[in-house]
C-alpha cells in the first residue's frame, strides 16, 4: 500500500510540473493582453468549471486530473482572426508571442531551481566519501552480515590502522585481495572487533573486493547564500548534462540507449522517492529540467518548434504560410503520439512481463 501511495504521489508531482508549465504560458499571455479561453487541469469529461467575474478564461478540472493545457485565442494558424482583435495571439507583437511560448519551459526551469533551493535550504547537502565510515545498510548474505555488523556501526580501524573516513575504509577493503581483515568498530558507546574476509563483488559493472555494506547517508547544513547560488548554478549544470546525453544518444555514442516513457519515468522517480523526500525532490527537479529541454526541441508541435517559426517571422518580417504551418503541426503531432504509444506500450509490456516472471 505504501508503494502505491508513493506512485500516486509521483504521478501527481509530474502532473504538477505540467500544470506549472501551462501556468507559465497563461501568466505571460495575460500579461501581454492575450485572451486565454480555457485553462484546463486534466483531460476527459469536465467535472468542474468556473469563470471568474469579468474574466474571459474558463478554469476547469477534468475527470482524469493529470497534465494540463491552456487555450489561447488565435493559436491555431488557420483560425479566422479579426485584425482588430487585440486579444488574439495572432495580432500580438512577435516578441510578446515569443515570450509567451518560452514561458512554459522557463516555468519548469524555475520550478527545478526552486526545488533545489528547498532541498539545500531545508535538507542540507549530502556528505561524500570523506565522511566517517558509518554503515547505513548491511547486505544480506555478504561477509559483513556474517561478521555481525549492523546498520549504524562505525568502522574505526582495519588491521590496527585508523580509518577516519568512508573512503579510507573502502581503500583498505578493496586493496585486501581477499585476505582476512581485522576490523575495529564502534557501536553506541562500546568498541568491538571482528574479522571479515572480503569477497569479489560486482559493483557498477566492476569486479572489486567488498564486504557488503553501504554508507550511511549524512547531511550537513548549507548557508542560505550558498543555497541561493547553488539553486542558480546546479539547474544549468544539470541541463547541460541532459543536452549532452541527448546529443550522445542522437550520435549513438551511448550503447543500448532507449527513450524513456511515462511508465518508466514514474517507476524510476517512485524508486527514488521511496528513499526519502530529498531523493524524491532531486528526481522531480531532474524531470522538470527534462521537460524544459524536451519542450525546446525544434519540433513543430512543441514549444521549440513554435519558437523556431517565430524566429523565422522576426527575421523574414513575414509570417510562415498558415497551411504549411498547420500541416507541420498536425504531422508532428501524429508522429509524437505514435512515438508515445510505441514507447509506452513497450514499457507496459516489460512491466507485465516482469510481474509474471517474479
């Protein structure tokens, strides 16, 4: 039941990121006087609808409260437009339309920056291998369990040599070549000693000697000023990594690379969230930045494609052919929908197959 709640929470969190994306479009459209006809949360039959007094926007919630969309007057290039209609997207200045389109991806970028700020300001930063050698988990069936180690124990010396950090302890274990080690460790207020023989283990595809323990995750406070600066720098670094990965996938420099669909995205995010709110927040910020990057791809149906057409209009000082633009939008929508169905079907098949094999 706890796993189900985690998955539901992740689905709602991802949906919230899409709602934030559309809210960015909405805010900038209204700021430039464009008429927003509908702001919808979810899809399917409408179960609640509300229009504020004096507003032209209908806010609604659909039966399946996932994802969102904003309908702005004049967004369809084939839509008849009154040249005197100041509220139409088509009659707005190119720079206003460009900012309105860009506001969606930027809203996701700022959401990721805010998540990182909250993570650092309230959760602190994770200590690396320079922290003390305190055990977080003891893997069943490995030498550490047989030697009697428990989560929370701190290894202080190996063969009489102090191991003040997790890194120094790992170096001694991995350099043991399988020879028995005398380990002194602290449990509460007492110090104990035991003998452990490391075994070859597969870790990240490498065969190294280990005893089957993981480091206790430790955090330290982050000054507010650094939390602010890191929330500016880290999203940019993460975005660069996402773009680099996409380029390598396109060039086939990453072996066995596959597109990730919604099913696998929810699975992986739920797995991270199950480790704690900090890991969940990191995963959500990463997804938000993925939405930022993916929406800026130069595909007509995405924001990046619309920005490309607006750039053409601003450079050539004339709008793209409406018929051609409509066909590009429709064609890319069909291709994107087909890709979505293929990837999602593959992931659902893999999920069902895994359930039958387990």
